């Protein structure tokens, strides 16, 4: 019973990351048909942040100190305001949800590059994964949807870089304990995105449809509160390779949903790019497990930190 009770949260958390996070790209696509993109993203994170913050305070969670609060706010801007916000804008600019997910799958590749800049040793197998991933990015942008939409491609590239840098930098600074970090990040991101929405002149020209409201509710509850909580659980409970394995599952889920329910199509080159990028991410995230280092333990420890 103890093994089963420990296994159920793990399975539920992996399901949340694999399926729920993978489905958010399709749900964003549905939502931006009714909502201005930055307004929808801002409402998503502000509402989720308020609910989570209130729940944690009700459970007695302490307020973070000033430094941790500022660090969490910066991480929230990098990951959610820029990272997720620009993906939402790109989908509003008619980038298919599946293509957006494939592009975002490159985050672990960029994160490995930023880790090297922070002095963390990177093995040859991981650099090989980064090189293969760059080939996949070139393939994805050389034909099909992104070739005809360079603005959308640039937005998702900036979003991926911001998410990767925010993830690496955030792992090296003090943050609030537990889920309070996520609550602060979402609160900050929601305020920033709604401010940008106002400055950009976004307005609701008509009341959102039922599908638009359902999409927003799904993103608030499932895409933000549930999925983020699951990710926070996994990074404390399993190896980094397992916790980050969503990076090569999410694009597959997103592509299948986009093709099956939104009528999206992928060219043969885009399907090839999907396979190349997923293979590259597998090398970066699992390379050190599949091909363990034969040299000193210090190198192994450095790779594990990456």
C-alpha cells in the first residue's frame, strides 16, 4: 500500500505534465479566437496566482523574504510573461499550436547552453544534442508555416530563450519555499501581461464565446495551478531527466490535438523537424543516463547539476 500510495502521485504528476501541458497549446489556440492574446494570458496567470496564493496563506504558508520575492517576480516575468505570453501572441498570429509546441521543445537545448555560460560542464553527447536540435530548428523554419510567418517564428524563439534562461537562472537564486514560488511568479506575470495588454491597446470587441470561457478556465485551473503544482512535486521527487521529460512528450500531444481537432496540417519537412528536435532533446535530457561518463566523479556531478 505504501508503494502504491507513493506511485499514484507520481503517475498523476507525469500525466499532468505530459497531457495537460501538452494540451495547453491547443487550448490557447481555441482561446485566442475569443480573447486578445496578452489579456487572456494575463487573466490566466493573475487568477491562478491569486487563488494559489490565498490557498497557501490559508494553509499557513509564510510570506517570502524580500530577496526571494524579487527573484520569484523576475522568474515569473522571464518564464510566464515573456515565455508563455509570446507563445500566446504567436498563436494569435496564426502559428499552428502544434508548430508552437515543437519550437518550444527546444527549451532544454537552450537551457544547456545557458548552463554552460554559468560554468556548468557540458558533455560531448549533450553538445551533439544541441547541434542536432539546431538542425531541427532550421528545418522547422525553412518551409511550411514558420517560413511564411517570420514574426511568429521570432516570437516563439524569444519565448523559448527567455524560458530557458529563466529556468537556469532561477535554479541558482533563492526563491520562496514550495508552491509559494509559483504563486508569486504567476501573480507577477499576470500583472505584467495585463499592463502590456493595456499599453498595446487590446480590447474585447465582443463577449468571448463559451469555448473561449472554457479555454480560459482550463488554462487557469489545469494549465497553471495543477500542472505547475505537479512540476514542483516532480522536481523534488524524481531525477531531473524524468521531471523534464515533458519536453519531448508535449509537442507530440500538441501536434496530435492540433491535427485531430483544429484541422492543422504539417508538411513532411515539419514532421521531420519534429522528429529531429525530439531526438535532440532526448540526447540532452537523457544523454548522461544513457551514456554515463567514464571519467572522474566530478564530471558526473557537474552533468547532474545541468
